[in-house]
C-alpha cells in the first residue's frame, strides 16, 4: 500500500490593500516553499503543511506587501475584487451605448429586470440580503445588456467569419463569463463573454477571430496562431490590452 495523500487544506483570510479588504484563499499542501498568485477570480497563498499561526500571519503580511507592489504597477488587476455599487439614476456605459439605471426594492419573491428605451429597470426582492441583491444586479445587467447587443454582435461574428475562415457556425451566444473572453465548441457555437462589450472594437474583433480560428484548430498550436496572425498581424497588441485593462471590463 502506498502512502495516503491528503487533500490540500483551505481556509479564507483577508489582506488590506489601498484601504480595501481583499479576500485570500490560503491553501496548505505538500510543498517546500510558498507561492502567491492573483487571477481575475481570487488571490491565493499556497503554504507548506505544518506552519504555526505566527508563520502563516507572516506570510499573509508578505503577500499583502507583494499585492500592494503589483497593484501599484497594474491597478486594473484588483478591480475584480472591488465590487461596483449601483443606485437609481446611475449611468452605465457599455461601448457606445449608455443606460440609465432604475432600481427598485419590492416585496417580491425573485429579482427581475428589463430594458425600457435606454433605461435598465430592475426590481429586486426585499427578502434578499444586500450581498444577494448586489449579485443579482450584476447578473441582471449582464443578461439585459447582452440581449440588447446580441443582434449586433452576431452580425459582426458572421461578417468576420465570411471575410476570414468562412466556416459553418451553429450559433453565437453572449453570456457572462469570468474565466475567459470567449470559447468555441466542437459543434460550432461561438460564445463571447459579456465583459467583452466593454472593450474597444479592435479588441472585440481579436477575440472573435481567435474563436473563429478554433473552428479549424481546437488547440493553441503553432498552426492556430498562424491562422490568427494571417488575418490580424497585430493580435499581440490586443492581448496586451486585455492583460492590462481586462480587469476593468465588468458590470
């Protein structure tokens, strides 16, 4: 019988950066040293098993110092950890369009919303907590704005496909996704994150072209990147924009 491998132990902590309290996922696992990482979804501190509470606190302080230095160079990196707040009368700018928010908290069992002219009218349940209502606002805004942009984005995908790879497309879908900017399924569906609507048109075109290239190459092989470069020689500039400003593209 081999040695039993225990699952990593996890717990939540916080650090203070620029006056904001940021959540940290602390992971204890079989390793010799420590490791820090920041993604659009979480800040992670990986530590060896068996550390004392004082040692863990020391690493959290070091992580805090490191995140402060990183944030000073790349402010947008921390934007996903600073939730936006919305009130009635606020303006929401998405690409070339501007919406007015009308938010009402009512005695109802669920949240709902719709677009009336240029007004995003949201009705939230009074029975939900502030955190739940904040999450619901983000979900509703993404869903309603996606529906407003759907015809335009679908036509752009189809037009770009005709000018480039000219492959069969089953459908084009806008949906909220924080793990990537887009995806291409094996059956020909092109999925685009609604966060992409906040990016400039040339960046949007790059992501669309990237997913269209997957209709021919499902991986990221040299041939795949050659296909992308053929139709967008400066695609690396668009990737740089996403890396630098992507954190601010969100509802």
